[in-house]
């Protein structure tokens, strides 16, 4: 029995992994493809007081409900639909809403720590690490958080120095060794993306999906 192809895409915050994910998706959008974002699988914190939720370190592996994420990926691999959770960043806990997702032949799993958990890695056919210099990543993050999320310059810098950078060095950067493909500079590296798309096409042809 054939099963879907799972592609893991990871990299630090601001690395361009979302751009790489979009490039893959756009290359196969005429086919059966979906994206699962690890960010949707932050743990439910409704049992905690709001003040405690504010202390959540969203760059730490323990912030994610990987058990639920793995359960959902395994369902999609059996061509069973899932109800993807939604995270409410204003309340710092999981929303009561869900997003119904039908199974597809290609699953892109995207997030900063998708290669950190061996159980998740074992479900992937291709593992991609988007490798971008730290100075470029902080500039992109700063632009996003100030312009899109209304954050102040000082708060972005403080979070980067005290949380994002140490978590990246401790948990994200080491997962590079598990990658099958390393893409420098994210979505701007069209040669690397073209090579990856060709590899995905080969796998899909072998599985008779194309």
C-alpha cells in the first residue's frame, strides 16, 4: 500500500524556511499537497493562569505537543483526515477552533524543531535544513515582529538575546546534522530549491503519484 511523501523543513526563526516551503508547495500545487505547521501544535495551556502562560518559551522543544503532531502525521499517512489545532497567541493557549485537513499525497511539515524529535524524523522521506546567517535572521525577525506584530525594537532585541539565540544554538542548530539537504539563504537559493523539487519529483514518480 502506498503512503504519502513527508518532507520536513526546518531552520532558525527568520531563516527563510517558510519561503522554501512555499516554493515547494507552488511547484506541486497542481498535485495533491498540504502543509502542516509545527506552530499550530503548541501545547494547550488553558489549565495555567494567564500570568504563567506569558512565561512560555516558544523556542523550546517542550513547548510543542509532539505527541499530537505525530498522531496526526500518522493518520495522514494512512490517508485519514485530521482536525488541526489552532493556537491563540493573544491568550497564549490553544483555541477552541480547529482546521479540518484532508489527506494528500505530499505532506510538508514545517517548523523550527521538526528535526529535534527522532519520532518525527522517522516519519520523513526528506529532511531539509534552511541555513541562514544569524545577522540576516535577526533583521528578518525584527522587521516581522515590529511591522506585523506591533512589537517594540527593545522587546525584539531582548527576546532574541535572552531566548531566541540561546535556544537556536542549543536545540535548532544541532539538528542540521540530521538533514538530507541543507539550503543556504532560504528561498533566495533557487538552484538548491530546483534540485530539491527534482528529488521530490523522482520520489513521487517512484510511488506512481505523478
